[in-house]
C-alpha cells in the first residue's frame, strides 16, 4: 500500500499548490495517467528479504511497525526466515504460478492462510503473529501475492484478482487436509481486503472464519482518502476513472472489482476485524464500514493508539487473546450456516 502515496504526491506536484487539477486534452494528462499506473499497479519483482525503498513521504514512514517497534518487528521476521518451510505452488485462474511457504505445526489444531499487504511479505506483515500462532498449534501458509516474492505476475490489483488467488490457495489446502482441520483466512492491509473479498466466493467447508486487520473497503475509497487527507485533493475522479480504464486494458481488472461490498453481503463465515485507532494509512472507518456491511457473525476490535499494521505490537495480549477466543469459538464450525 505504501507506494500509492507516490501517486498522490505526483498529483500534488502537478497542482503546484495553486488549485484543483484541471483535466484537459493535452499530452500531460496522458503522461500522468501512465505514471499513476506504473507506480501503483505495475510491480517490480522483489526478493524474499523485501522490497526496494523507493519514495516514501513522511506519512508513509510513520505508519509502519519497523518505525514504532523496530526490535520486535525484526525479531519476528527473523524467526520466520529461520524456519524450515516447504515451498508450495498453485496456478492462478489467469495462468500465473503462485508461490507460498508452508510451516506445519506439531499437533496442529488448525491451518491459517496468511495474506500480506501491498508490496509486503508474509514474514514482515505477520512478524508479530507467526511464532505465536505456530506455538499455539497452527499450521501456517504464507502466500506470496501475485507479482510479489516468488509468485509470477507484473501487476498488483488491490484484491480484484488476489481474491481469486486466495480462493485457489483455499482449495489447495482443502485437498491436502487429511486431518480435516479448520482453515482460517488471515489478512493484513490489502491482504485483509483480499480475504474479505474472497469470502464471497465458493470456498471449502473447512474454511471456518476470516480475520481482517486494517483492511480497506475498496481501491477507490483508499485513493480518495489519501488524496483528501494527505494532500487536500478531493477532486480526482476523472484521473481515477482513467486509471481504471488502463487497469482494465493492460492489467485485466477494473477498480470496481476491488471492493468488499458484495462479499460482505453474501459471506456467512464469521469475521474478526482489527484496526488501529491512529492508522494514518488506511483509516479506521474502513474497517467500521466493512463491519457494518458484514451480515455474518462478527466482532470489531479497535486497538487504541495503534498505527498501520501495528495492532499486534501495540496491545499484544488483547490482540492475540482475541485470536485464540475466535479460534476456540469457531473451530468446530459454530455460527456457520
């Protein structure tokens, strides 16, 4: 999610601080549209260790756990990298080879699919959770989102196509679930939105619940929030429309496909929502809206003082006890229709 701010920054530069962006027929408009697409959607391949730094305004930097909890973040990530994990692969519906790391637990009671955020990694985004979950009897599947890690692809689609990838991984786990263990989908940031969107799909009956930490409602709402709150640019609908057109033509998705509304209306599996009250990257109202739209059994936990991706660090006991209570309640399928 962090590189989105670059686009808003570029638009801000175009304004020159003098007023609204004026959409007129000139080459500059087309250039800006290409810049938006390349900086937000087109992804450069990265290594297992992480992404390149790139441009990050101050508001991006202060919303990352490595700033607020550097020691805990690095320790959690290092623990993940030291484990002996299995490499797993599936083929996406559009022909990409997708990769994941699988870490089995001794005497496992459930399996957790971990869905990382925008240009993130499973080891980084779940640094505060992986060891805890594993030590509490959870098999872990760290999926690499399309165009991230060892997964193929060129484009990030903000959940529009990632939801289909999550569905593929669910069926992958179900076919190998010889012990008939419950499966949970756990996502953070864009990964949270992806698992929420996937909840509206036909999933294996082993999937007992969804955990969504600091997810957004839609790609469109996230862009609008950042434009208005970061750079005071409420008037960008034409640029977003043009970006959506380019996404459809080149990356084969539309911004309207990256939206949780339909899934929240049809999903019947319980959902546990988390969000930090001081999240300056994905506003807490986004989880409130997802919670309000959700018709399934649900709980919303707001972590006071937490920034983006920092809920588990900010209130460790409350966060992880909430997870354990959620598992205990729904492992047997309580509340599932």
